[in-house]
C-alpha cells in the first residue's frame, strides 16, 4: 500500500495540482489544508506518512509553527514547500528538523524524488530509533538482572558465612542439636546456590540460543506417570497428585509415542508440578491432566494453593519475578522463565489463571 501524504498549501490551485501529481505517482492524498490549525487537525485525523508543508499559510499560524506542532505531537516527517530561500526562513525551518525542501516553482520529478528521499530517510531513522530503544531496554534489563542476581547470591552466602563463623568461634558452647541446625542451614544454602547456578546456566543458554531442541519418540503416558511417582515421593503426605488422561494419541504407527524433547519436557512439567506442591503449603490436591487433541498435546496442572496476586501476574515469566505473597517459601524466580523458553522452543504456548487463596492453573500446549 502506498504512503499517505497530507498537502498543506496556501494556494488552492497549487494544492490541487500537487494532489493530482502525487496520486498519479501512486501516493494517497487523504486531505488538503490551507491553515496551520487545519493541518494539525487533519494530521491527527489521517496520521499521514508525510506532510508537504507550505511555509506561508493562511491565518495566524505559519507553516513552520504547524510543522513544529505536528512533529512534536505525531512524529510525522515534514517536507517544506516554499517560494522563499532567504536565510531567516531556512534557519527557522531547520529547528523543526524537516526531511527536505522544495522551492517553488518546481518540476513534478523534483517533487516525487524529494518525497521518496524523505520517506526513505525517515524509515531509516525509525529503524535506528527502534534499535537504540531496544538496546537501552536490553541494557536496563541486564542491569536489573545482575542486581537481582547479586541479591540472590548474597542471602545464601551470608547464611553460610554466619553459620560457619558460629561453628568455628563458638563450637565449644554449642550442643550437638545446635551444631546440626547450623550444618543443616549451610547444606540448604549450598543446595540453593547449586540450583541458582544451574538455573542461571539454563537462562544463559536460552539467551544465547544454545539450547538444542531435539524431539524424539516418547512414551508420554509412562513418562508422566513416572514423573508423578517421583514428585509424590518428595511431597508431604498432605499433598495428593492426581493424574488423568483425556483422549488418545491418533498416531497410527505407534499410538504410545509422541515426538517431544524429553529433557525440556521434564524441566517444564517438573517445575510446574513442584511449584504446585510448594505453593500449596497447607497441602491439598494437585490435578495433573494430559489431553490429546488433533496435532498437539495439552497439559493442565491445577493446585489449591496460595495463588498469584493480580499485580504480579503480568511479569510472572520474567527472570527473578515471584509472587509478593510467597513469604518464606524458597525459590529464585527463574524457573518459569526457563519453562516458557522451553515451551516456545517446542512451538507451543503456556498460559495460566490464578486467584489468591484459591489456587493456580497452568496450561501448556505443545504441537506433536
């Protein structure tokens, strides 16, 4: 589709000639204006790709003033039409950062060429601005990431340092129960650091594109049953994981097998099931369902836990983001970011619904 060009010209006959010339060249002219105020209104209405602006307009507002307003409010490129080439007008016009000048009288070829150059130049500027904004956002995200990373490492390291100091300096004053307690704190902190490092390595692989997606035939039903057995063993007696299958695989070659990346799927489902148990501190049922539909499998994991506050839901899949209601429940906020990446590598989708105090449901769709 050709670009839209708004013509703002003091003389109606010249404006009509310009309109005809532009339309003959394939451009769309959604409107003509002779007053600065009208030009601004039409720019707001039509949002053109470029404005041809006469320096001298009817009314109290000049073309330069109208161009400045259009540039500020809508960031639309402007090319000036002018019968004047004196330095005073040129200096005023430069402050509005125009994309070209056309001196009257002009040839049709000159008009079209100037417009094409202006549109091309503007598109390049847009690309550069977007790239710069993206780079700034990336730098901001990296800064936040390392700040949060530092915080996540500091807590377990402090615990190890304090407990080690107590055991070293006050060992003779501590009974065996206290010593075991401090050693347990150290062990848990080391495990936390180990999990954190593993998750950071996975995030790093995701950001550098080093995760190799390797789908292979998988007995999905047996895979899920084994996973439930393993997680149920580590869960408390107050938690009950209920696994159900709806439908069946339509593959004629071997209905038991589906093509998925086993390692990534293990991480996806383990993380979601462990979270369902972990964030249900009072216990309850965790429903784990596998649905076979045409061309894909769907996993639904539903818990009766603490839920996710609405204010936290928007950024749930971002690194180091956790619900504000997790309290002392351990975690580093990296798991769901990795889960989403693995789901996307499968070409799938992950969504959730949650209500504080009621529970959370995650749904993962994976094409097969």
